[in-house]
């Protein structure tokens, strides 16, 4: 137990330095908790709760202060805590913590393209279909208001892992910026896997003019990808992307009346959020794991099966 360790080592190192090292290397533990344990005769459960609530506060803040009790419970389990969901919820209430509530997007960004070419819907809302990465990619963009006017952020996401593969930001919503997001996604996959080929991947989007433009369709053809387009104005036909953008707006852009100075300000914050989203954020749709971990587990399982079959 931590208190027992401090009791044994405090004569040599001191309580405060020990707590500082523990906080820097393992978990937060304040000297006040140690002293309270001895002064007031706290029970072991009280001490465990004091430690856990401190950890919950730090972890909640480190994850964009957006997790509710369920995600914090899963995060605690990943951190080695054997604690019930209701217990976590009670400690969060004591600390005044709550999950962020996602609102509805009301501003319309999809303007149907008028061109003669429109790909069929190859996904039909069956978002649980992909059993591996690089089968279905989805794309969309959203707007952000800054002191210098609107800027637009485009995303490309892998349906299997929910990983954001590509994103770009622009002061104009011309077709070029969604093409750059797609090219970035291809580049990201290529850097990680020299054998990666984009041929045959389904690229799903809404019927926005950017995704039906000749420039974008030509790029899809050059990459060997299969275009797929949902119904105009139907969020369910691009539900995974709508969810990703909803999280982006709720967890970063719109929270706490955030004030954005210009496009570069948004770009810097978005880069940090995307990294957290891919490497750290727990996603309920993939077993409360981050996208990178979900993909790594898939590849590890695949390699293991190949080794067993040889």
C-alpha cells in the first residue's frame, strides 16, 4: 500500500518528495492525503477513494474533460483499478464532474452536386460490415467560425477502426480541400504499410458538390477507389462520419463557448485533438479502445493466425 511505503521511506526522503515522485511517475498522490490518513484515522476504503478521485479528476481533464461515468469506468479498468461503474459515477458526482453532452448539428453544409455522375450507395448504412481496415472510408467536412470568418475542416475516417486518416483545413470549401484530405489519408496508410494499395477501397460521402465534382471523381479513379454516395440530407447514410464530426464540434470547437482567432488557431487545436482521438480516446463502438489500439489488435491477431496456419 502507498501509505505503508511512505511510512518506511519518509525518514530518508521526506513525505513531500516521495509524493512528488509518485505523482510524476505512477499516479497522483498528495501529501495531504497521507497526513489525513494518519490524523483522522481514515479507513482503507476512504484512502482508496481519495486516491481514486484524484486520479479521476486528472484523467478526466487530460481527456478534454468530456468523459462520462461509463467511459471513466472503462478508463479506470485500463488503468488497473478494480472498481464498479456506480462507484466511479459516485466519485465523479462528488468531484462535480460530468460527461459532455453532444448537441445536434443544425447548419447545412451539404449542397447537392448537379453534375451528371453520382456513385451508387455501396454501404447502405451497414456500418458494422467491415472486418478489417481499408475496406470502407468515409468523408465529410464541417465549418468553424473564427474572428476572421468561416474556415472549413474536412475529414476522412476508416469505418472499421473509426481512425481519422486524413484531415485538412481551408478558408474556402472548394473541391481541392477535400481532395487533399483524401490524399493525406492515402499517404498516412502508405507510410505505415509499404504494401498498402488504395485500389478497391470504398469511399463513402454525402452528395455534396465537392464529392461529385469532376476533380474529386478523377482523383478517386486515379486511386482505384470505389465511390459511394448516400441520400441527400440524410445523416444516417453517413452516420459514422456525422458522429465523428459531432464529437469534434462538441469536444473541441463548441465547448465552453470556445473562442477561435483564425484558421491557424483552429488548425493547431485540431491537430492535437485528432492525435488524442486516434491514440487515446475510448470509443464505445470498438470496445472502449482507441482506434490505433483497435487496428494494432487486428494486425496482431492476423499475424498470430497466419503463424498458426503454417
